[in-house]
C-alpha cells in the first residue's frame, strides 16, 4: 500500500508537469485547456498543503508538528523522484516536438517541482528540532550553488526523516504504555539543576525529560536553589526544599536526580544537613565528585581582575533574574580538585541512601 500510494503520487505529478506535451498530442478547445489547467493547479496546491496524506504513513499517530514536518520530507522526496523521471522524459521527447512546446513544458515542470522543494525545505527549517542551526543557515545561504545545494538538501531530508520516525515511535510508545505508568516511583522525584542556571517556569533546564517522566506516571519537583552559590549555601537551600516537599505531601522520602554541581549540593544536604532520612536515592549526572580540573586551569591562568569583573557582572545579572544573593566565585571555587577532596571527607555517603552516578 505504501509503494502504491507513492507510485500514484509520482504519476499524477508527472502528468501535471508534462501536461503541455500531453495537450500537444491531443488538440482541444480553449475551455478544455482552461479546465485542465485549473484542475491540475488545484491538485498541485492541495498536494503542497497536505503531502502527508499520500505518504502511506499512519498520520493519526503524528502530532500536528510532525505531520507538517513529515509532509516537508514527502515534498522533497517526491520532487526528487519526479525530477529523475522528468530528465528521462525530456531526453526522449525534446527532439520530437517544437522548441516552444519544450520550453513551456520545462518551465512548468521547474516551477512545480521547485515549489515543492522550497516548501519542503521551509517546513524543515521552521519546525525541525534535530537539524542543527548551522545546517539551516547553510541551506539559506548556499541554496543557489549546484551540487552543494543537493548535498545540503539530502542531509536535511535524512535528519528530518529520522526525527519524524523517532518522534512518531515515541508518541505511539507513550500512548501504548500510558496506563502502565512505568515511571511511577514509590517516592516523588526531585530534579536538581547544575551551576549557572535556575529553575524557570517557561524555560526548563531539563528539556523534555520532566514532561516524559510525568506523562509516564512520575511526580516531579525541582530543587529551586539559586544559580551559583557555594555548595554549603546551595545545600542549605536544597535541604529546605526537600523537607518542604516531604511535609507538604507526606511522602516520607524523595528520589533525587541531580546534574553537575547539583549532585554536590544534594550530597551536602543529605550528609551534613540531616536530610538522609528524607532521601531514598540520589542519582547524579556528570557531577564532578573528584573536582573539575578545567576550573583549576581557568582560575590559575585567567587574571584575578578579569574573574572578579565577570563575577560582579554575573551576580548583578542573576539578581535581576531572580537570585537573592548569587555568588559566582563561591560556586566555581568549590569545584576545584582540592576543594573536592575536602568535600568528600566532609560529606561521606550515607548507608540509608542508594547512590548512583552517570557520566558522559
């Protein structure tokens, strides 16, 4: 069925793009020419609006963005297939009909197929989340260069096609397992951000991870600590959040997922601020438990005056963004290798808590 729909679509587009050749073989009245022209134009417009309808895919499993995006892939694919057949057709017919007929037919063919490609690329540039911005800029600037534009279009098509297939699969998977609540843990999940960021309502630090967890049954909370503080200060804010969630919900304990410095903040809250009884597990992601050598190098090589200047500007900016007393220097100085050694002695793991660490 998939190949049949594809084949029928290609044949219809080829009939429209070679309408001048066909009309030349079968002379008609003027109104008949007009009728065929209007009918062909209507079909082209409808296909450009709803290309996914003939894709053979189960469109009901796609959300609105995916339908439009997949339609863009279909436009590029069908235009490419038709272009190959068109070259073969023109090579056979070009010497059999008058040159005016050839020019008119080629002009209509180029306009129709080019419109399909342009609309397909436009859909991809506007809606694809996986195509890198650099690639989008390249196609906008270099579309006029032969061969290179074909390579860029192919790259856009390949990435976007995969994006549509994966997104559709995930949508179907989530729909199928919705009732299973596979992410419903015994205790709520507390997600703790890393340094130089905050938990904003409209810009989620964790991307779509919390949304997927919640969709599959998890109950999610956020650390809410300030963007940059010493581990001790951030740990104190985090401990207040942990105890607040437990008191508010009566959940007894929570599971913590923490990224970067957030993992150190969580460890301090657990080991040094009497939160061990409220935490069932701590999973850290890319947390510098042994310190960050890169921070050591920066602090040694960058002049103190420049670091102080950056710290002052950072603190001023994040005060306007919601932090009460941001401390840029306090945050990064606690990430040195030496400070990490001191911290690991001060905040040993607790037997009551399950610790897990993921690095990449």
